[in-house]
C-alpha cells in the first residue's frame, strides 16, 4: 500500500514533467533516498509493528482474491493522485513565483499558475529543496496511515509499543534534514530555513489528520449500523 502510493506519485510527476518538457523536480540521487525510505525504512517500520491477534479471527481469503484488494486500490489511487495534483501544482507555482520562503506562499497565485504551461523562470535550488522535502514528508505521514489501514483504529494506537516504528520514523526525519542541510550538489539541494521546516511538517501532517478523521467517521458509521441492528 505504502510503496504503491509512492510509486504512483513519483512516476506520474516525472512523466508529467517529461510530457510538458519541464525539468524533473526530483533528481536521481533524490529518488535513491526516496527508494531507500520506501523499500527499506518503511518496510522495516511496518514489519516491526506488534502482531494483531484479531487477524487470526478473519475469514480465509479466497484463492481467486487479488493481492491488491478493492479497498487498497481505491486508497492507492485516491491518495496517489491527490499527491500528484498537489505536487504538480507546486511545480507550476515555483516555476513562476520564484519564492525564497514558504512564508511568501500565495494560494491565489497557486491556483492561477496551475494551468500556466509557459516556461516561467524554472525552479531555483531552494525551490527544488522545498519540493523534495515536501514530497518526502507527504510520504512520511502517509506511512502512519498505512500503519492503521484496514485496522479500524487510530494510527496513534499502540505507538508506545511500537518503538521500532518510531525509531525508523525519527531516522527518516533526521536523514531528510541531513540531506537537505549537507547534501549540496550531490542531491541538488540547499539548506532550508527552520521556519520552512515548521511549515512543511505542519502542512504535510494534514495527510495524517485527514486519515484520522476518515477512520473516525468510518468507525462511528459501523458502530451506528451495529447498534441499529
């Protein structure tokens, strides 16, 4: 689930950029870091979660069932496409805005520039660093949603007993900070301002909070249906 969502977002962003003739906002070395998060860190984090005994009470799956269920496919496509639209909008905005801080972000200009396919000024190293960090942080918070997927429970449940998951989450955060601060030309990044880090972490965390809200609504609906029966 988590890996497929990243793949949808990353591949479509690169493809859209290629079709529009714009420079790819993600470099090869940046994608290596994204793949490390996706294939190693996130896999270890999710695998380290304590087992759920209720799984043993689930009915056996049919031999004809697909590995990717309808619920998973819906989640992958909806979240992945949302990320693509948001990230594409950021590329379009950065091409024309030439900002030096997210404090200068203007929602009206973001909407106006979304369909402006002129060449613009291109993305500055600082804007590329912002885009790269926003991309990683979107996936970071979505990892918590993947933890709670199909459990019917909050992503914060049992976090105290998930030391491995939390440790790897910290490694991803610290790793992203080190790369953007000291990666330089190797990762085509420059150090970000602390205020921008705060904005990115806060804004991208909406991915988790929206997921929590949807899980709460679904849980309440199930409880209501059960009570009515």
